[in-house]
């Protein structure tokens, strides 16, 4: 890792090295060190080299720093100024950079679901060769967040592919990981293996934006989907620690809810193990009578989103907590709960929790197509 200034290098090389160093500071959550080192890099680019290109690069990195900390407005203002400046320069990165800015802002403000159709429309009419591999995961995540599993799975089936190893690689992988944590597609095991080498980092996309908080938190969601609860808990704790260090509340809330879900899932599994052990030992565990549940419906009658909501209800989460965990509105959660109860012939959340426990929805049951 390069430290401080490097008089043995030409000034332009020094500026490039400092820009990369600043990006690594963000990736590891060292925002205080970033702030301390940014001024020197800026003086070199602006006062010594007088380089518009390097100044734009540094402003992009600075915008990413604010995105990571949850200051979306400040980060977006810096990114917009860079985009306007790029109009006067010839650069192949302008269009993918524009898309990354827009999708990152939607992700961090919880509005990606509102723009899912807009993202999907760009797949068949891309204005840059890189747009499809960026728009596909963004559109799929938007549909998944709003509960349209069919559209999300359709996009994943048609458009999912190994993203090119460019500066945008992390955006595609991080977004697909969030889709897989919700729906189970694309293959969560494959995505886990791609992200695992980046544990301990934030999901930084090049030097530009961020793609989903701590990589450990993304790994936790994938591990839970794969039924690996111990790994999920370990990753979630590490992810929450990093997200707390940088202060991004949206990801702190996401990972806190994920930790609660993992704890509840492990509790359900422990209870099942106790029952099995007692049965093998010839004893009967005393249990509080549960409300009668007459429904014996197949879990496949529920959509992927409804199964997700049902599990969170069984974990004891309130409607606002479920809305925060799934990035949807509280009224949407209420609608999902009503539909679930109607489909299963149940009357209360208590009965639904009993139904979930009885159908062993951890690991995740397969939803209908």
C-alpha cells in the first residue's frame, strides 16, 4: 500500500497512485484517513498538474466517499458536476458512469423498485455496450424489491451472465447477490464464491459508487439463502461493524434486520433439533399449545416475495421492520400479509408463524414460477 507522497515518481504518477489509495481507504471504511489525505491529492492534481481529468477522478472518488457514508445528496451533487465536466472530454466511461450514478442514487434512497420498468426498457435499447450488464441486475433487483418475482426471474434467466472484469464488475455482482438473497436466483452459491475474496470490504464500484454496503452483509444474505446459518451470522456481524464505522444508516438497518432473521432461523432449527432429540430419546418435550391451524397448503402456492414476508412474520418482525428489510412500503407489506393469510386460509399472524414452522421454510422453500 502506498503511503503519503512519492517524490521518486513524476507528479502525474503520484496523483494516480493517490487516487487509487483514496479508493482503497473507502473500500476498507477508513473515511477519516480518506479525509486527511484528500487535500494533498487535490493540490497535486489542481495546483501542480492543472489536470482536469485527474480533478474529475478525485471528485468522483470524493462523491463515492459521501455515498458510502449515506450522504446521498452531497455525493450526487459531486457526481453530477463530474458528469457535466466529462461532456467536454472524450471518454468511454461517461455513459456507464451516468448509469452507475443514477442506479446508485435509486438504491440508496429506496426508489430502485419505482424505476424497475425504466431499467428494464434499457436492456433492449442500450445506448452503450456496457449498459445491459449494468441494467439487468438493477432492473431485476428493482422488481424483486417490489415483489414482482416473475419479472425479476425472467430478467435473471435471460440476461444473467458473468460480468466483464471492468471497473463496473462489483455493481453487477453486488446487485445480483441482493436479487439471489431474495429469490434464490441467480445461483447464490456461485455469487457467494465470487464475493468471498472481498470479505472485509465495502462493495465499491470502481472509483465511482457503492453497490450494497459491506460485502460481508451481501455474503450473509447469500449464506442464509443457502441454509448456512453459522456463516451467515458471522458475515452479518462483520458487515454490520463495517457499516456502522462508515455510518450508512440504510445498510445498518438492512443488516440489523438480517441478523434478527438469522437469529430467528437458528432458533427454529434449534427447536426442531430438540424435538428430534427428544423423540429419539423416548421423551416428550412439554410445549405450549399452539393455535389450531387447519390449512395444509403447499408453500409453492405463495410467490417468492410472499414466502419472504411469511418468514419475516414468523421471525416476529413488525410490518415497518419487514418493509425496511425488503425495501418496500408498509402498505405493500400489509397487502402481502393479507394475500398470504387468504391463500392459506389463516386468520392471524400467530397462525401464519405456526404454518411457517410446520412447513420448515428454512432453508428457503421453492416458490412457484
